[in-house]
């Protein structure tokens, strides 16, 4: 039997999981629970372990995490409301909780990208959710992570603050669309990408015209990309 992958998509508002085949196709319905707040590392591992209980047969685990990661460890977790994640071995701890299953961890926007990039030229992925995420691929190969989310965007606010869900709820969808429209040209000026993919839970609220070679992709990509994480050489 081909490898079956249990893929987790960790978000600031929701935790999702599903089983995938090696090509990234769903072989189970996704399940979702609300992200606890606050959500310290031990509680996150406990909640993910509980979320995995319906899935009885899988060989590998993939995790998309909303922050900077290095190997199996978390470096930053800006949208989980805690400082306790710096250096936390999330992949190792979850692997142990799931009976020793081999586990890989990546930034959540990177995982989205594994599901949608075509492997041609410079491809950028952004996620619009609780915060702002980004990933960059060249000819299908994941590039070093750029933490654009915490760079200055407009009037003293970072990209996370200017385009995140708190701002959308504060100013309404119409004004938030204007924020997105203001920021998108900056990304092209910075990177001159060939293709841009927009995902995340708030992409469904976009009504602003998109740049050339940009398109919205399904938020389920955050789960389906877990198979791509296992195709990478790390």
C-alpha cells in the first residue's frame, strides 16, 4: 500500500486535519476544531493528538504551522498568543504522541505552496487568514522563507496587522479589500514573480481585481500540500 499521510493545517482560529495519498489527494474528509486560546505548546500537541484519533491507518505526518520553523522546531508563533513556542520541538513531540510516526514540519504558507505551484519560474504563494503568510518557489523548489508578515506595510502597521483578520473585522470587507489592493503591487515590485497564488481563509472575501498571473486557490491546499512536504529532500 502506498504511503498515507496525516496532514495538519494549524491556524490561528482553526486546526484541521485529513488523510492524503502520496500525490496529495484527499482520502478522508477533513476534520476541524477551533484553536484554543491561549494555546501553549502542550495544549496544541494534546489537541492535535485528539484531532488525529479518527484516522487509524497512516504512515507519515505533515504539519503546516503559522510561523517561522527550522527543522522540527518552531522559532516564532505570532498568532497563537504565547511566547512559549520559541525552540519548541513540535514535530518531535507530536511524533511521540502519535506513536512515533515520522513527522515533518513547515511554515503553513510553504505547505500551501506544495499543493499549488506548477514548477515553472518564480512562484509566490500568500495566505490571508488570521495573519499574512508567504512562500516562494523557483522551478518547483522551495526557497528560503521570507517573513514578510512582520515587515512594515503602511502607517506603522506590519503586513500581518494591515492585512490580518483583526483588521478586516475592524474596518469591514470593502476597506480591507482596499488594503489588499494597496499591498499586492509591493509584492511584485519586491520579487517580480511569474505567478502569484492567493489562499487562506479570508481569500474568499477578496473582490479587488487581481494582478496579471495571479489567482485564488482553495484553502484546502493547506492540508493537501502536506504530501509535497514529504516529497522534498530535507
